[in-house]
C-alpha cells in the first residue's frame, strides 16, 4: 500500500469576513473549490470544473432545535489547514482489485462569536469530484444537541436534466423519472405523490443518489458517503431559484439527528465529469469511508445462488405453510392441527431439487424464503412478535436439508424477514445468528417490509440507520455476510464493513412481477443507486410472461434474455442470483451458460460506453484469471454498439462467445430471441453489435492456452 500525507499550510489568524476566500484544487487541477465566509459570517462553498462553474456559491450550516440559534452565520475563521493525500487500498471485493484514494484537503475551523460554538468543515477535492462534511470537536459550549434542519445548499447553474425518484422516507422502489428540474413539481403532483409512503415531504423533494446533466454536457451526481449515526439525506428543490437544500429524514417526533460532540456528519458528495463513463468509474463514495474494521476477511466470499424467491414473488408458490389464519391467531405452533395450503415453496423435496440444480451447475448457494413459522400473519397488523427466526415449518427438514446441501458442496443462505418489527429482530439477533452458524449458514438476506415498529419511525431515520449498522456489526461478530433488503441505501459502508455484500434499496427485479419496470431502468441504476454499493438486483429472468408461472398474474418482464445476461456485468454485485426457475433455465441452457461462466469478483473494469437512460457497456476482467466479460444494456431506442477490445492483453488470442439480441427480438413481443456466436478475438478486434430497446448483449472472452 502506498500512502502519502503532507501538510501544506496552517493559517492561525483572523481575517475580515468579507475578504476571506480560499481555493483548493484537485490533484489534476481540473476541479476548483472555493470556500468563503460572507460579511454575516455564513460559510459558503463554490465549485468549478475545467474553469466552468458547476455549483454556484452555496451556504453551509445547521438549524439547532430549541436553541433559538443557528449554526449558519456569525462565524469567524479560527484557522485553516491544507494537506494532500495519496494511497492505494485493496478492497475485499469490488469492481477492481486496487482503488486509489487521491485528494487535496482543506479543513476550516469556524467559531461562532455569540455562542462560542466551534464547527469544522472538511473538504476533500478529488480529480472526479468533491466531498465535504461537518465536524464538531469536543468543546465547552456544545455537548448534546438536536439538528432541526441541515442548511447545506447545492445551487445549480441552470435548469438541468435530472434522473430522479421522489423523496420518500421509506422506500426507493420507484422507476426513475427523467425531466428538467423545473418540471419536477408538476410530474410529482400528477403521477407520484399519491404513492408516497410518507406525506410530509416537499412536492419537489428527491432522493440521492441524484444524477444531473447540464445542457453543455456535464454530468453531476449528488449523494452522501459514510452514513453512520445520522439521518439519510434527501434533497428539497427550490425550483424557482434552482437550489437543492439538504433535507434529513425525521424520526417519529419530527427531529433530525441527535448529536453529541465530538461528532461528525456523513460526507456530502458531488461527482463531476464531462464523460458519463467517469461517473460509473468514480470511487469517491468508497474512498470517503473508513478502512475495513474487520481484520480477518477470509470468510467474506462472493457468491452465486439460486432459490425459491421468484416463484413466490410471481405468486406461483407461497411463503406461508397454511392459509388458516387461526393457526397464528391462536398461537398454534403445532402445524399438524392445520391444513397445508399445498403451495408452500420452502418444502424439503423442492429445496433438495434446488440444491441438486445448484450443485449440477456450479452455484455456491441456495436461498430459501418462507422456511420459518409466522408467515400467515406477518404483514400489515403492527405485530411486534412475528418471527423467532429459529422454528421451521413442519415440511422444512432443517437438519436433513443441511446434511444434503453439505453432501452436494452447496451452502444454504438464511432468510430473516423482520416485517419491520425492529425491536423483535434485535431481541432475537444473537440467537438467530448463532442458529445460523450452528447449521452452516454464512450469509443472510434480511428484509424490512412494512411500517417500522416502533410506530412512526421511518426506514431512513437516524434510529433505523443505527439499527441497520447494529445488525451489520453484530453479523461481523458471528462471521456472517449480510444482504439487507428495504434498508437505507448504501453509502460506501461496504469498505468499512465488507460483510455488507449486498443491498436492495431500489426498484429491483421483483417489480417486473408487479406490473413491470421501464425498459431503460437498468441504464440509470448504475449512475445512481450503485454508486453507494452493490445491489442484489436478482437478474436472470428467462420467462418474461409471468402468467405462465401464475395465471392470475399478467405482468411482463420488460427485457430481452440478452439484456438479462448483460446485467451480471453492468449491475455490479459480489452476490448474484440466478433468479428464474430451473425449468426455465433448462429450456435455454445455451444462454444459461453465460450466467454459469460470468465472474463475480473483478481485477479491473473498463467503462466502454455510457449515457444515462440510454445505454451502458462495461468490460470486466475476472480476478485471478485472464478472462473478460462484457455486458451491454440498452434503453429506449435500438442502436448499434461499436466497441474496441484494446483492453485485452496484446499478442494473445481469446475465444469470445457473444450472446446478442436476435434479428426479430422485441422486449414486449419476442424477448426470448437471441443469437450465440463464437469467434477468435485479440486486442485489435472491434465488435459491432445491435441492441434493441430493452435489449443488449453479453460476451465472455476466455483466454486460449
């Protein structure tokens, strides 16, 4: 590991407020940060990219509850410090095997003259953007305090195009809207507000990670990093003045974060480039997190898995063992007294079939949902004690399945649906994790469906952020990997706790069984949600007509098979599910081969083409091999993709297997049309491949000996 830390200067004198301004440049001089303090003592920042203003002068600070004071004006400068830092660190898993953390830093210490409160603001300027956070050192006049409002601004330079979802406190499971900033209010009112799971948010509020594109071709991403012991940040748009204001998810009492000095906030991040591919390649979010706190990470391993999830989501099978609600109303645990519904997916015989399928095709694990009692009355009734995470249904032979999986070299993956009864989960957590270890489960998919208990809490409040972190750290104590669904969107925490191998926290494949998602949805997620960490998107659907699984479900998967294959490359995750049913894979074994072959952990990633909402093409080199995999997902319009394979090693020949949309492919009417071709390729090869709307292509490039 290479590391360099150099203090450049220290200023320890007062300056007239209206005269103070300090500039900090990125290492390559392409980004310029200007910090200043107004005549009223308000801290301000401004950002330029290649001599072009991208963030106008924007205010910083807080409103403190019940104090009659704000931490936003009346400040003087105590001192400033500048430094440079350069290191290369090795992630446990990731899109590349080495990440450079290279920035220049400005630390400003401010003192509020009237209250004697001290607030530091730390800026880090990278070649691809800026991160800043607030720090409250230990001090005599500020101890416990509650943030009523964070006053951070992001002042826009124009009416940019935005790729946004509404500022919901409880879910990110929306299709993205592409619109001008000035159109957000109208679009929200006309089509979205009625679906919000909370009602107190502004009609122009949106969530991060927010992607923006200017009329002159600059791309900006607004987000946060290292969300620890704080409320998740949304953005409220003043659409008259084109100013985004930080908006923190409140708790049940309407409060923001509860703080005690010394304390720090998460980082606020602005990623900037005139090339969309650089947004995908940015590692600012990870770099602003602390190094791994887990010393021995040998037990954290990427996984491919199969399971019963898709048949349950589509309604082909059920989570619950019986339809007789009296079983849970009467507290019955002897399920021999009730009639099975005949649709329970997590039954021993079926799970063994999945274990056999995983073993035959080289998959690492099998995830089984609905294995434990309680699913008859788990949702929507504010029940505190729902699941014990220990007791299986009578048709799930826990020990027999454990032994069978072990004999086949397959790991079982645990499922913990909390039904958002957080107190219940925490009271069972140690027992549940120990139960997992006792039965050979090394990974868990946790879920937080429904309204949070205690009542009134929001999924993204400080209280819940702390719960997710508690569960993650507790899992690390037991050497358990976590894949949390419905939790707060990740903010690079996977660097510090790499046992967080996946999250949902966005609109995933399940919505293809709930009426469908936009065909270009997967061309936006890597620019937004995935900048904070990997997503358990659950790709690999081959049967797009859901009515063939469940006649009562008329949904359609808005994708071609080639597009589904490409997702294993473009939607990065060290945890990848082959989500469809084995019988559907058996119908298309030649296409299924790509899912079997594609890597999980990467030595290097090359972003070949990118335009949000339109297309993404990525090439990745598998770690510890010479093999490369390419994925292209296409959005709204058919196009021809031209890529050069100059990322391959020179003077070496490879065998490329190309899986592409067929000549008559159509994501609505003929999604299962694909072509597979093989050809020898070198670093001089150029490929010209057609992708239909909602389509794409996938290429495996295997080094020939």
